[in-house]
C-alpha cells in the first residue's frame, strides 16, 4: 500500500536531522507489508503540555496509564520519536507479530531504537532516533535555547 497523508504529515513534524530517515523507513515499511496491512504513524512531535496530559491519564484523570514521561521527559517532546500502529483491514491492530517486526526492522535499519528493546518498560509502538543525545543533554539544550536558528528544533 502507498503511504498515507496523515502519517507523512506527522513524520514531517520530526527533527530535520532524522526526518528523511523516518520517511524513508516508513515508505519502505508500507511497501513490504502485505495487502490489507498498513503502518500508521499515530504520533511524532508531542508538546510538553500533551505529555503532561497523557501522564495525568490513569493518575489524576480517567483512563489507563499510557506513559511514564511528563513534559520534557519524552523523546517526542524533542521531535525525535514516533509511535505507530498497524492498520489491518482498516482496523487498528497492536499485535507484535511478523508484520509489526517488518516495520520495526525498516526503522532500525535507519538507526532508530525500538521501544520493545527498552530494559524497563517495553514500549512496542515507539521508535526513536536521538543521534547519541541523552534526555539530560536534550533538556539542557532546550533550557538554554540551543536551537537550530529560526526553529524550535534543538541542535543535535
């Protein structure tokens, strides 16, 4: 299946230093998944406020806990991460199966780290590419407004 405009729009929100690798990985993933199976990018750039709102879910707001990252503590906040799901015959499928792993491999081949390999909490829909930057380094750069000129993207 071809790429979809929602996923491409979200990938275009990523940090310019990883954007093309993400688009290339996604495009390949769309080509190699079988008919009726399509990866959908559900989120890329996430505001600090949205992270705080998601963090509150299941704690101080109704719903299930979906993240342990408050604003500023997620790679999404720095436009260095995506989340995806597989659409199977038009319905969201969260099963980590052979097709899921095809998508993961496309991104890993472009240097992304998969949340399914995290040591503590497994985050199967999550992929990130930090270019060697730790969260502490990113937070420091953000606090010091170390941005690419004319943007809100941190210098990596």
